[in-house]
C-alpha cells in the first residue's frame, strides 16, 4: 500500500512522506486493512524495526483529527518516553500538542488537559488515574508499547489494570516484537491480531561454538575460536556490534577487554573525537571506567550508569563513533538502538534460586536489535555457546517460540495496591462490585477461575479493613477512609503506609535521620542494599552502636529477616552519609554501587520521605517533628547538612555550590542579597547564568559583569 493511498487527512500523508516513507511495509498495510483506522483495537506483534510505531502514530493522529479527544502513549521506561516525545513533536505542525510526563506520583497534572498526545510511563499514568484528573475522560486512544511487559513481575499488573479501566472507553493498540500467546491477549482486548515475521532487514540467526558459526539456514562460517572475533570482524567491515551479557561487571570487563583490540581499528579522527567525548563525562568510579573504554571506541551500558551517560553512549553509537557496546539486557527493552551484529554471550543468569536460563522472549528481544534499516541489507544475531550444546541453543532460542504471558495480578504486592485503588479512587462500593471489575482483567480471562481470584481479593480486603485503610458500613458497603485514600494517591504499597503509621509513636519520641532512613529502607517500595558476608559483622556492630536511634529492634542472628535488616541498616547509613555531604565518589566506593544505583536510591528516598510526611500529617502531627521531617526531606533531595538548607532553596544552588557559597561566607539568603555580583562569582561553580537565576529569584536585575575566568580541575571548568 502506497502512503498516498491512506484514507487519512492529507496533512498526515504529507508529514509521513517528508520522512522519506512512500510505501507501507506488508504488516503495516495489513493493520490498515484490519480496520485500525476505523476504531478497531489492534495487537501488532511484529519484529523490531518493522514499523509498529508508525501504525500507532497514523491511527492516533487520524483519530484525534477526526474525533478530537486525547491520546495516551504508554512506555515502560522514562528514557523511552523522552525518545517518543522527540519523535512525536513533528505532529505539532498539525495543531496537536504533545506532552511527556514521567515523575511525581502525587499530582493530577491538570496542565496535561491542554495537550492532545500524552506520553507516559505506565506507573505515572496509573497514578494520574487515581487522582481522577478531569482530562482522563477525554481519552479516546491508548497505545501500549512493549505490551508483552504485561507479563513482567514488577510492572505487569499496573499495565493490566490501566487497560482494564480504559478498554470500554478508548481504542487500544498494543505493540510488541515477541508475544508467545498473542491470540489470547488479542481475545482479551477484543482486538484484531497481526503476527508477522516480516522484517525490512533480513535477519540471519546463528550459534557460535569454538570458532564455528552455525547459521539457521544450515551454512557454517569459521572464525578464530574466541567469541570477540565476531566483534572485531564487524568493525573491520565498517559495521558495529552489540554484545549482551548477564551482569554489569561482565559488561565492564568485556568492554575493557575489547577496547584495546578495537582501538587499533579506529581512524585518527575517530580517536580524536572519542577522546573529546570522554573528557565531557563527569568523573566518578563507574564513569572513569567508561571513559577508559570510550576513548578506544567501545562502551558498556547498564543500569549503574547515569541517564546522561547512557544517552551519550546511545547517541555516539547511532552516529557510528562507538563501534561496540557491551550491555545488560535492559538495552533490549524498546530503545531504538539497532546494530548490524548482535552477539548474545550469555543465556543464563543468576537469581535468588541459582543459575537459570534467560527466557526465550528476552533472548529474541535482544536478537531483534540486529539489522539497521537504511544501512544494512541483513542483520546478524548470534548466540555464543560456551559449555552448552549448540544444537540445543538453536532449537530453544532460534527455532523456539517465546513463553506465554501470564497476568501478574498473582503478584500480591501489586494486587494489594490495585484493590485499594479500586475501592478508594475508582468508586467500587462492595465486594460484588469488586469481583465484577476483576472479571474484566486478563487474569480472569486467562484463568477463568473466579474462585481463586475472589479468595485473593477477600484476603486483601480483610487486610485493608484490619489496618483501617477502608471500613464497611452496616450494609457491607465499602467506606474509603482518609488513610487508605491518601495511601493510594501517594502510589505506595499499603504495607509501606502501615509501617509508616506504626512508626509514628517512635518518630514522635525520637526524631532522627538514621531512624527515619532505616524505616524507609524497611518498606517494600524501597528495597535495601545487599550486605555481603564479610560486611555483616561491621553492620551488626553499627546497628548495636546506633540502636537507640532505630525504630525497629535488632533481630536475632538466626531470624529469617536478620540479613534483610542489615541491608536496611546499610541503606540507612548510605542515606546518612549523603545528607552529611560525603562525596559521591566516596559513597560509591564504600557501598560498592554505581552512580545509577545511587541515583535510584535517592529518587526512591525522596518519594518515600514525601509520602512519610503526608501519612504523618493524617495522625495529629507534632509541628516540631513535622518541621524536622520537612527539613530532612530537603536534605535528602539536595544531599546537604542542616546549615545549607536556606541556600539550597535558591534556584540552581545544589550541594556543591551551596557548600562553596557557605565556605565563602554567604550563609543565608540575606548574605546573598547583600553581596556584590563579583563576590558571588568568585565562588566555585557560580557562573553568569547561575547568577542571573539567583537575581531573578530575589526579583532583582543583574548588573553588567565581566566573564569569569575558569581554573583547571575545578567545578567551574566542568560546568563551562
């Protein structure tokens, strides 16, 4: 089907053709023929780079221009939300407004009412539903990107409940490259189903064992026996490679091993550019290892890196500067980062239950990254057989089907939160009404067993009544209590809220940072750091030393929760170091974590501190304790001691600039107001733009000043 033949507004056709697209791929044309433009739900299960997003875009824009209303595009990752936002901005030329929202779970975000296309993570959108934002009722179209994550233990239940809420009011389009039971999913959504193996770039799949590469077409190719010869071969022919491994440390180790070999294949301009790129990265232990390999044309990619560094690597790879990336499987989840050759070095990973096979679905997601449209005629996906039998790997991962998706409402933590939301936020007034709603879920559609679902729901309802989240009236109708309503709006697990409430007497009696941080770390929403065996004694000694500050008794060594408790103490101690201005690099070294881990811990602590304050306010709060909690929240947000609290309230003044100003004698807002511009500029990290923001904050106009000279090795040089 030619693009100009599409039965849509001419302006849509023009914008698509401006991208250089003149003809639809066969699966895209089939989606149009199946009625997606006439409002039919659709599940599109086709390979990566086969044009899933374009089908969703055409149907979404067509719907909005013809019928009005709003469209929501759901993604699993914040980085993917930003990527889609940049892609969809092109539609603003048609008068449609595009927005992205991924943070702050305690807001209705009423400002989104001014936008037509809203890109969001599932968790953020679920929180918007709970806040009953007025614009929600205008949603006419919803896209679930990576819909196979319905089977994800962590986030599957959230996506399932969103679709259950909206399936009667909006057209649904689900996108995925790999679904084992696509027919069952489409049946639940009352959707047309398109499953296809067609790809714009042919995909060759094979297994590499000791120098022999067995392709799926029966041919055999020979290489040197080491698997890294596959990477070097790709670079030699002017291509790139993605290597998937099972741990962060493996990603870093293999990148280091590849770096010296790839470096020899780089041109002088490439070496020069990569050196400049590495210099632009802020120094910390993880980044220093990244910089070392980046200068040689290789990078590693895992969740321990900061978002800025991950974006820099992805862009450098797309532009061809980075020749090889060693990555953990998170890179395979939706990000647009194809490569000529994908090498899957590991098909097993370690979990709490020991070594286990990585699911077929995940391996096939990784293989789907092979082949770059417009650049490659063929892509190559290769699994490395180390001790495994090559024939078995071929049969399981290359010829086999991905696993079936199963509803994750079986995950009690997720189900507990969703049951509370149905009662407190969505107007479910009785147990029969609750059961009626649950009959709409994929869980019920898949299992057809209301007895087990009712029993799960009944236990949770009993827990919610027992802990005063909800109550029953004389007619057995639910009463949503303030504690339950606020818990659901805050988007925290009821068990977290319960722990917060039970800690209030001890908090009132002894408000202190360590006690609060250990409380946060003990919740299911936070999750604590793992304590290594060699660390256990040290953290136990620390716990006894600080016992009077903790809100929880120290368990016996033999107790089941003893190790978890020590993990909570370790996490609490990390947060205590953070608010006492221990340098980032020292924290990363002492606690054996990467910058990305620190960022996530601080992000969670920020959210849970806010939630603790909101729960505390419900129960006759002591004003002094409330002030302490608010100050501690600000300290967590900025990583500062108490004396810097006044300074970090000023825009663009974080922990490093605040400390520099304080040490220079500017200790209050009044000191800042009285200071001359030149005096402030003398502070490390204070440049003209920061000074302008400070003056704006105080409602003053910045006088003309000379540009500031920067000294090497200072914060000024880094921020320049």
